[in-house]
């Protein structure tokens, strides 16, 4: 067997030096030389593993065992054996390489990863787990995880269920002690559990913010629409839009803004969108009429923008129902018309002084009674007081000042 291991002929008779030179000069040769010298010096036996290079140049792991016989304290004979352990060492090295590669992979993944035995001892704790849980690997390996996280009840329940059922479990739980949300999967393993998880606190907060924003949009009295930039089909409507148009969300999913705007053709509406598509304008504003499901119409003011922040582009429209505003403006117009008619019909002077703006309006009767133009520029109160008789001017001024200082007087 020794000849076979060294790949030499059976008539090969080595000396000590040539036998040692069979070992690879990467440290193995020094190991063999050292144990031989110690055995010859003090009779200490050896049992070591080293890399041997055969006569044909092949590298092979061997185990060499030996000792030295002495007579009267002097070495007289060296005996030993060599075992071919190359397959065993190669397999062991492959396993170690695989474990190292696994550790490297688990340390590079973006998720935190921990491995637990069935009695909750930590056997693996990657770098990401250190970051998100705030515990160093050296402190956790071999420790009972619940001694470090005694208040993680919901997580323990999930893990116990996974161990009992031997089925993968998905979880998303809040851990108050760290103020974080975690999402992950627990997998049954031969010795316990393998658990991948990630900190999703920012995502949960974003969802919560979006939910609050959705609630705000839904409670808005204005109509809010979102529609696809290509198909123009509606993808979102708030409650105000559904309430005012009379459609359901399902019905609106098959409609486009053109179904609500009877005054626009497809070409005309696309022309409105051009400055938003090419970025020349951040917003387009226009007024038109909306048509409800029952066929009735109402005036609206449209504020239209384009959003390119998601995977696909879409338009956002904020619609103001101007029915009440138009009605109010019409009432004001009619009131002003009646006021003008009254000022023209009466012989009394009617005047209106805008103190904040410094403007004074007088009816046409002022010109008939005083001979001064009623529409001449009146820049201040002195211009007005010059038309009052000198005997009455002081009294009128004091009455005016008292009224201004105390309108209730």
C-alpha cells in the first residue's frame, strides 16, 4: 500500500531524506521533518495529516503515524504507517468550501437570516440580522433567542406553529420593543428553523400615509379622477366624483373623460393634453360641462396634471363643480344691475367709500345736484370734504371719525 500511495516501484528503497521530500513544500514537508526530529530527539510519537506528492506528480492527502525505538536512550529504529485519506479530506474540504460559500451568500443577501435549533438556540445570525435587530453575532450564537427577545410573543407563536406543522409560514408582525414592522418566512429545517425576514417599517408607514391620503381624497368635496395616459380609462375616482356623476366604480372603469365631457371630441381633448405630455406646462385649466349618468349636466372647472412617478404615466384631474359659484355670480350681476337702476332713478346722492382702497363711488344724482362730475377721481377724504359747506364741515368730519372708530355707534 505504501508503494501504491507513493506511486513507486516495489524495489524502491528510500532513505529518510528522500522519504521526507515526498511531502509538498507548502508546510507539509516542514511538519513531517519536525515530528521526525522530535521523535528521534525525545522519542515522542506522531500522528499528523499532510499533503504528499507522488512520484508521478499527483497531490494526495495522507495520514502518517510513527514512532522511534530506542536502545540505551539512543534511537535505533523508526516505524510507522501511511494512510491514504485523500478522498476523505477532499470531501471535507468541499463541505467546508460549501459552508463558507453558504455563509458568504447568507451574509450578502439583503434579508436578515437566522437559524434556530428546536430548543431555540441560535446557530446562525447574518450581518443583516445584526443591523435590524441590534444584536451582534458573537453574542447570539449558541444563545436562547427568547432570552434576548422575551417580549416577541407573536413571533414565537409563528415559529412554534412552523415547528409543529413542518410547513413554511409567512409572517408580518410589529415588534414594539424596537418600534419596527418585520415581514418574513420561517422554514422547517433538519435541526430546527431557518428564518428570512426584513424590516418593512418604512413600507408600512408609506402604506399608512397613502391610506390617510386616500381618505382625505375621498372626503374631498371636489371630484378627483385618475386616468391612464394611453387608454384614457379611469383608474381611480374619489367618492365626490362618484356621488356627483352617479356612476359606480365598476362602471367608471370602462369610461374615459370623453364620456363625461359632451362638449369635447377626442381630437379636442387630446389637444388639451399635449402641453402636459411634452412638459411645456405643469397644469392645464379649463371650464366645461360634465354629464351625469342620468344625462343631466353641470358646469365644472378642470385642473389637469400629468404624473410620471409610477411604472406607467397617468393624468390627475381635480374637478370643481361651479354650479353654486356660477349661481352666486349671476345673483351678484343681477344685484348690481338693480343697484344701478335705483341710483339712476332716485334724486338722492348715493355714495360708496372703499376706505381700504381709497376709492369713492357716487351716483349720477351727485352731478345733477352739485354740478360736479360724479365719476371724477377722488383720491382722499379732503377731496370729498371740499364739497361740504364750511359751517357743516367740522361736524360731518367728527361724525365720520366717530363712526369709523366705533361702527356700532
